[in-house]
C-alpha cells in the first residue's frame, strides 16, 4: 500500500502528473516565445525610431551648412549674370579701308530695288564665326548713325548683316532720301580696332 502511494503525487497518478507538467511547460513556453518576439520587434522599432531621429538630427545640423553653400552658389551665379557681356575688338591692319562701290553718293534710283556693291582693301572678306585679324564681313547701315564701336552691331532693318561673306546684295528701299554706310565686323559682329567704316553716302529713291 505504501509503495502504491509512493507512486502518487498528492492523489495524482505519475503519468497524469507528467502530462500536466508537460502541458504547463508547453503553455509557459508558448507564452514566453511570443513575448520574446514582441520584445524583439519592440526593440527593433525603438532602434528604428532612434535611427530616424538620429538621421533627422543630422539633417537639421547639416541644413544651415547646406543653406550656406546654396546661398553662396546662388550669389555667385547672380554676380556672373550681372556682369555685362564685353567682347574684345579684333585688331585690324592700319591700312585697311572699307568703301561703297555702287551706288555712288548722290545717285538717283528708280523703282526702289537696286544692287549695293561693297569694297574692302588690304583685308579679306569671310563669313561670320571665322576669327582672324585679316578678314571680316560687311554690315550695311541704312538711315542710321554708327552704333557703339565696342559692342556687337545690332541686327534689324537699319543694320543689315552679311554674315555669309557677301560683297554685293540686292536691297529695296521706299521712295525718298536715304543714307548708306558700311561697317566691317569681326567673327562676333563687333567692329574692329580701329573701326573700319565707309563714308556715309546719300541716295534718292523714286
């Protein structure tokens, strides 16, 4: 009887006790593992938030420095943009001469359309874009005074550019008196130094 009682634990058979112990351990383990996982996720989340906070803090610390760099670049770009574009004139031979071959000064032209022939001595005529002190291209000033001789020659109805290297051209003017004058330009349409321009002539169109 004692031996049989020794196999009982507080009135519970040993097999049932083993089963109950295993069940309790399994329940404890099942509760423990999710808790560990939840804790790990919480730690990861906290670490993630901490990392984000660190990155935000670094960005905020870098912002003034980035702003200063951006402001400096912006001011530098504005300063460059505000500097006026200055083209240095090309030197010309001292004995070079520009002149109008036809029409002659005082000519009377009927019909409005006529050919103008442009002459150049001791230099060559070349298209625009060719940088050389030995050649340039013609510009015809119609009813206009000489433009600033240190800047690009304007391009409009009173300032005709012959950038292809033409030495003659057919033009049309309305009836009345008109003035014509040639001005030689370099590769960038800037007058040479010294400037090369013809005598201004007057014609009458009928």
